[in-house]
């Protein structure tokens, strides 16, 4: 899950950035610290609500195979691993090397078997029809339009027929108001996500929006669940 904190390139970033044309966040534990700060003092703990809702919409079952694309430091993937149990398999992929280092450490401390890999959405290193569920949370706004299309085509390829994709992203900047208008991260319009998913071959779309609460700078979020045809 990306909250898009201010990003400063490093040598590790440069190596990871060669793998993708999207934005690379590569701050490891500093990313988690920034997310905690925003969640506690700016968002009134909305991150947890969004994460729980995203997972709930996926309707996870024990033993399922799950992929988190743009997994960041692994927070959502770790929670998903608890849901699918020991018979399931959870994989997280992210272009930020330090994000993956941090994610592996967090899963290890919890004694959870989650595979975290450095990689890019436009070249998912998995066989066709490998996963029952794919998540993409708060990262689509990091991608230029051609890369969104390429990434969704890759997600469709690795999903099993009838598999579920759940996308959550911040509301588009131009659709925000009040305190939320000041939050720096980009976002996506719900209708744009719907159009891209239909173009990529998904159907049975279910959509909802999470609005910011009073006195919160949380920009609001759009959530889409779709099924692979």
C-alpha cells in the first residue's frame, strides 16, 4: 500500500527504477513511519478502515493464492496471509528494494510465510493463471496511462478464470475538497478505473467510495472489485 510520501532518489532507487516506468518509492522503515504519522495525526486512522474494506471485498477463502501488486512494506499482504491460512499462498511484489527488505523483515517477525519479490507491474514474473485474487492498493496513481493498461493486462494474465481483482486508490486531486485538497498524493477517478478494467477483460464490477471524515485530510478513496472473464 502506497501513501506516496515525498520521495528522494538514491542509488537503490535507480536500480529499481530501471525495472518500471512508474514511480518507485524506496524508503523502507521510513515509509512505515510516514504512514503511521499520516494515519494517526491526519487521517483519523482511515488507513486501517480502507485496508479492512479492501480485504473484505476480496472475499478471501482459506487456501487461496493471492498476489499484492505494489505491496510496499507488506502491511496488507501480511494481513491477507492470516486470512488464507497455512494452506494458502501470498506473494507481494514491488519495485522498491528497500520496501521489499522491510516487508520480509515484518513477515519474519510475525512468523508468516509470505513471499516478497522486487519486480514491476508491467512484467509480473508468474505463470498464467497463478492466482485466485490480486490486490492493488494506493498505487495506480503512480503509473502513466500506458503503464496502467499494460499492468492490468499482466494482472489479467496471472489471474485464474473467475479470479478477483480489488483496486483501491485515492480520489483524484481535482475531486477533493476542504482539508483533503491539501494532501499531496495523486489519485484516480472511479470512472477511469472502471473503463480500464473493462478494456482489460474484467467484468462484474462492484464499486464504492470512501469519503473523508470531518477534520481529516484523508483525500477519500475509490474501490473497485472485478472478476476476470
